[in-house]
């Protein structure tokens, strides 16, 4: 799902890339809200990726049942 969101956000940014005058060719605004939303999606996806690749905590989770051997 994350990959689909990223692909869609990139697709949106390609379509809503500002012209040389700074206006979006689709929305015709200087500060395109659709492009801003797509950038926010990419930022959020990157943040989630960084969290998931962070090191595991050294103390066990109290809610995680431990198997005793």
C-alpha cells in the first residue's frame, strides 16, 4: 500500500509540476494544493520508512509474551 501511495504521489507531482511562471498547468494556481498534498504524502511515507528501519528497542515489550524454553 505504501508503494502505491508513493507511486501515485509521484505521478501527481509530474502532472502538477509548475510551469516557468510558477503556476500549476492543471490547477492554474501559484501554490498548487494538490502538489502540496502529494509532497506531504511522500514526506509521510519517508518518515514511516525511517521509523520501520530504526533499531529495535533493547528492552522487551511488556505486552509481548515471551516463550520460555
